[in-house]
């Protein structure tokens, strides 16, 4: 079993054939009370978990938003867009099957963003990114990453899987930044900077 945290640096994923990253959050009324607060909680909060496959420094595929299997072979699969944060467990997940990732993909950057207009991290509570060793169909949690509540940013680079020789390493990043909402190129530039 591997355990991951930011301070330890990249962790070898030897023996890990499948990795999942899950994002979960709870909707909040923020500072609104009464009817407005109830409506905000009912409507929920839309955050997005996105995985960007890189070829060197170039982003070449994106899993998330409306793209569930961008490599077309099941090697990088997104669970679908949860637009509210309602429900138990992970609201969105991305699963990687390392053996099936094409050789030209050198890394995969996992980002969470308040991507759509009128969404924000401030409208969510209890934001958490869990990393699972999903080898053999299990879901062994190896990390739980919590972004700072003090951020006014709308993006968080969660982690980065990097190809090293014939294997992979995973680096916990947990750094926030500004991403222009609704702009896929801004997402790509944020991924490239990690």
C-alpha cells in the first residue's frame, strides 16, 4: 500500500495498475439565510474534476466536463458531471488504467475547478480530493487532500501522475490558482504550469 502527502514528494506507483481520484463537496448557503439560503442549498454547487493528459508540455486530452473517455480505450475515464454536490461519497471521479495509457502520454494532471460561470469554491463546503489505489477493483484510499478554506481562487491542482521509465509516480500538488471561468485554454495553461 502507498500513502501520499505533499511533503513526501513523488511516490512510486509500483504495483498500482489502476488509480482513482475522487472529488467531493457539500453545497452551502454561504452567508445567505432564509428562503435564499434554502434555495442555494437545494440548487447545490457545481465544481468540476478534470484530468488533463499531457504529451511533454502539451495538453492533448481532457477527461471531465462533457468528455468521459478522451483516449477512447478506457485508460482515462471520468464518472460524469455532478452539478450539485448532493449525495454521499465522491461527487466526481477519474480513473486511470496505467497499462492502457498510450506511450505518448507522459503525465496526467488532475485539477478541480469552479469552471462554470456563477460557480465558486466559496459556495462549497467540505471540499475533499481522495486518491485511491483501485488495483484489482478495490478502492483503497491512500490520500485525502483538503484545499484551504481561505482561498479566493477557483481552481486547485490536486495531483500529477508522471511516467518514469516503464512505471508511474504520483505527486500531490494541492495548490490553488485563478482560472478564467468557461475557458478551456485557461484550464490547459493551469495544468501546464504544474
